[in-house]
């Protein structure tokens, strides 16, 4: 039964074009939190929204797609509430599919593998919290949980792309392409990589 399920999953291609076969998560801390079980259409429709921690079992492309529809919070406020963030999954699907096409044309690699590696490279290992002693606040470095590492990496990639495309002539898919490829290569031109370096540098000074 298990072998039949595995073979059926192996035949599924994302957007009926790209396979997840052979893709490995190299970071041992993230292997259980980046799901590579493929879907024809990456949309579960919030079926498991009430299940705690179930998003680790959601296909990673779907998690990336969902973040495009809501770029998350920044400084306790929604980063942006207009432009591509209309809540229409069809628009987000078209953006992601076009992004994958351009990645494949640009570097001749499986775009899902590129996305997974970009998320791994952008996932921070430490972050800063604020603790209070006697009315005074101090920064303290803490380890980042694996699920939060994945969430934070995806959120920073999307927010960086939205920021570059908002009120700009450059298309969202082109900004996403630059962001994902820069994160894949681990260069500071990526928003998520530069934010990760800043966070880990602050964590080092707060130990």
C-alpha cells in the first residue's frame, strides 16, 4: 500500500510540468518541516486551518503561494493590503507558475529545487527577543524553531519582492525571480539573506 502511494506521488507533477523527485532538504533541522509531497493544484482551501502545526504537512509550493496572497505583518502591521494581495489564489498560481518558467529558463534547473534551497538559505538559526528586568529591557538571543524558520524565510522573500514591485514598472514575477535566485545563491542582494545576516549579527552581540 505504501509503495503504491509513493509511486502515485512520484507521477504527480506540479502544474503538470515539474517533478519533486530527487529533491532533498539538506538542512537536517528543516527536513520534517518542508513538505515535498507534490500536488496537481497546490490548494487545500484551508482544510487544515484549525489543526495546530499542520502547515508543516502542506506542500511547500502551496505555502509559498499562500504567502503571496498575504505578505504578513511588519512592525505589527500588515506589510501591504493591496496590489496583488486580493486573496485570489488563481492570480497567485499564475504568478508562481510564471516564476517557475523563468527560473527554469534562466538557470536550467528544477524551479522547485531552487525554491527549496532559497528557503533553506534564508532560514535564520537565531533571533532576538526582548526581556525585562526591573523596568529595563534587554535584547536576548534565542534559537529559532524549525517551523518559524521556514515561515520567516518565505515571508521575507515575499515582502522584499512586494516592496520592489509596489508603485514600480517592474512586474511582481520579475521581482520574485530576482529575490529567489539571489536567495538560492546566498547573496546579500536578496532581502531574506540580508535580513538573516542582520538578525544573526545582532544575536551574536546579545549573548
